[in-house]
C-alpha cells in the first residue's frame, strides 16, 4: 500500500471525480483536519474529514483491491461519522465483503456537456450583506441542505432577488477541489416555486463554474424536478451509495 500526499497525486492515479473532490482534504487551506489518501493495485481511497458534513472515505477500483485496501485503512481512520462512499455497485459489493451497512443510494452528477453560453438575466453573485437572508431562505425552503452560509466550505452564493432586493432563490459554490467545483445549497422560496428560478440560478452557476474546471453536485435519486433541471443543463447521473462501518 502506498500513501498519496496531494490532490495532484490522487489525480495522477485515478480520473474518478469523487476521489478528486475528496482530495481537497490533502491541500493547504482545507478548513478541517488534513485528510489522507492511499493506493493499492487498482484501488484508491481518500479520507476527507468533515467534508460536506461527514467524515468521508471515498474509494474506487476493482473490488478485490478495494476490499484489501480498506481492510488496511479502516483501522487507522478516526471520526464520529465515517461514511464510505463509492459508485453504487462497488459500494454494495464492498459492504457485503466487509460487513458494513449501506445507508443510502443517491446521485453524483457531473457536467458532461458544454456549459450554457448565454448570460442569465436577473441572477447575480450575492454579497456578505445578504448572508442573513440566504440563511433564512435555506432554513425555510431547504432545512435539510448540506450547505449554509456559516459552513467553512461555502465560498459564495448566486441568487435572484425580489423587487425589494431580498434573495428568493439561491445556490452555492462550495467545497472546491483543484480543477473541480461543487454546487450545493439550492433553494427557492416556497412562494416563488414553479417560476423556474432555481433553473436560472443553477444555469448561471454552472456557466460561471465551468470556467474554473469540472462541475459536480449531489442529488437525491427521487428528486425528479431537480434531476430534470440538472440533466437539461448537461449533467450526467451516476448512482452512488454511502455505507457505515
């Protein structure tokens, strides 16, 4: 087993976007305890403490190599809420072999088409002065959001304002890895749903972030309205599963 020391080393041995996303934990400036990464045969695993609310152990590779690697790695990993994360078929086979419990299956989506080119009217980057309104909107419209303004992974917010200047639809640029940006914290005020506002905000954010690298997000598998929006924007869905030891 070899230990990898940086996001660049992870990217050199695997093109898996979830591994690249988790590898931000190896970089200077990561807001929590520094992560770790390992390689054994075809298997690569990255441990990212408190990434997007959880201690995540992301892994990819051939199942035999992954099982062997995780058997070495898991005893060294500490955290209150360690979640093993991988593409669903691999996660299920690994869980069976290691005796871990699959908790949920959902979607990892990456931009697989050319990003939108046209400017999106009415959407703008919000400011520090908008933070209380963004927080209030998320708590009213999406209280289960994995991103709020006080999250250390929240970089900036895009949004649409009402006539009085209050944000009524938002989405966050968050948890960036080298060459990769992550969208989270999408919410529209209940009084303005059905007006296409989240589509406009996500279109704006996708267009802006694609200039900086690959664009990814996570989505619930049963959230059909959101999935339709993301697919129209060119995002491709991959089923992933989270397990706990």
